[in-house]
């Protein structure tokens, strides 16, 4: 799928998160990693062969997307940690803005989800950590 198609669909959706898989289109207005975790809880391979677009992708979101088998990622804002994860797993990505890390909602420090997975070595480990941290 071309980057322009993903970006255009994302912009038109007005969503916080959009997933395109073939002809299927999933959108969520939930912020943070909650929509990603929700989809993965329903189907651990939810992102397989899919293109995902999100307003903000930090290391936590990148690890979840890789865990689910994502093919391509677009983020309006992408952290350096997320870029490193996507590069490590060979997932092409594009972003509007690159940031050293994702800030918490108050803007006073690092996003708590990004902090939780700082030491996670694999997408599987990150999924376990984040699933325990975020209730259904």
C-alpha cells in the first residue's frame, strides 16, 4: 500500500488510529495504546499484512504493532525508540514529526507506557507488560 493512500485515509477518518488490511478498514478514536491492545486481545495477529496509521507512535505502540505482524506504519509523531523497534524488525515507516521520546499527557515527562517497555527486549515481552498494565 502506498504511503499517500494510508495518510489520506487517516486524514479523512479523523481518527486517532486507523488500520487498513486489504479492503478492511478499522478506526478508533481512543487515544494511546488502548485500541491496539483491544484489537490484539481479540486477535493476536490482527495487524498481519496491515498498514497502521496513528497520531502518536512511541516504543510501546511500535512493539505492539510488530507483535501483531504489521506491514507498514505511519505516525504523525514517532519517537526515536519506536523508529529503532520498527527498523530492527524491518517494518517500513513514515512520520510527520520525529521526537526523542513521547511525552505524557501533562507534558511533564515521558509517556508512562513508553517507560514501562524501556527494558522490554521483545514484542512478546512488551505485550505481556502492557496487557497487565492496561485493563480491558
